[in-house]
């Protein structure tokens, strides 16, 4: 078993529930931790036995931009469902969504969601 991690993926999108947030894109930072079996990939040195994390990140970014979520909680929950559904070889998906512009006196507000595939 192994851990594939993508951290600080910057996604510029419409997100938020306030009127001003619905008009202008802002940055989110996305952290992904994905558990999957690396054994076949390690033996073959072939991406076909793993996950192309560049394609996964692009798919996630496009999806987030299209959906225009109001709540980062909704985004995190649905992102886990999306990832587990499209990549069944992932046994666990943990995603953290950080919203840097959420609070003037904080670095960011964040939520974390975790799903096990098949659960």
C-alpha cells in the first residue's frame, strides 16, 4: 500500500455564499492524500498500474471551476465521491480545501473530508 499526495494545488474559481464571492474568482488550496496499492506499479514501472496524478489534478481542477460551490464543505464531500468513483483503485481519499481569503485575521479557513472507496 502507498500514499499518493498532491498538496497546495491552487484552483482559481467562484466559491462562497456571499454576493461578492459569486462575482469574482478566488484561490482555493487543495490537499489530496490517496491510498492505493503501489505493488504492480513498482514491479512494472508502468503508469498503467498507478494513477496519473497530473490527469487527476486537471480533472479535479476543471470540475471545481465548473461547479462553482457555495460551501467548501460541499466541495470536499463531493470531490471525495468523484475521485473514488473515477479511480476505483484508490482505497482511501482524504481531501482538505483551504480558502485563504475567508477571514481577514486568519491565514485560511479549511475543511477536510475522508472517504473509503466502496463505503
